[in-house]
């Protein structure tokens, strides 16, 4: 279920509104390592990964790789704004959450990122290329450790 995009590939464009309607773009994170989490509230596998992902965030929130900050961004394929915002309030994610509020097959992001499944995690290098991919929080932890 790993995405088709691999380490060394250029990361596709990514932009969507946050919960306040502000457009957040991956371009705004250029120069940092970025962990991107693709998920949805209706996805059981995604919900199972939330505790591990939050632990991972707590372990690496202030981490730097070769002096470069590690930043976090989540993109949700939720299509129901109320369900999405309720989950965000419940989970209190401490990193930026964005969504076009479209289903996976309706949002071009799913195809552009060559996703096969969610959750899907990417680490983007400061130069905008993909450094690693994973489909579990444990796999993401190993990928983060591999950056050092």
C-alpha cells in the first residue's frame, strides 16, 4: 500500500485550506524537512495510527535534521467539514491540518501524490524532494531516524 512516489522524486504541489479557511501550501514549508500525513476521519486505519503519530510528534516536535527544522502538516480527505473539525477538536492535533473537503477520488491531490491507501506519510526534504514514505507511525519513526 505504499505510495508510488519514492525517495528522490519531486514532491507534487500541495495546498488546501486550514480550519479557518486560510490556504496552506507545501511551498511555505520549503527549506525545512516536512512530515506530511494523508488521512481522513472515516478511515479506520488512519484512526488507529493517531496515538502513535501523536507520540511521534511529541518525540520529534523540536527536532532538527542536520540543523534543519522538522515540521508537520496533515492533509485530510474528509468531505464533511463538521466531522473533520469535530475530530480535530477531539484529538487536539498540535500541527497544521488542511483539507479540500473532497473524497479521495474527487480530490486531485490523491492522484497527484500517487496514493494507493491512507494513511500515507511522506518526509519531504528541504529541496522539495521526497526523502521517505511510510504507511504506519512505526514506519514513519524508522524513516525519521534514517534521516540522521
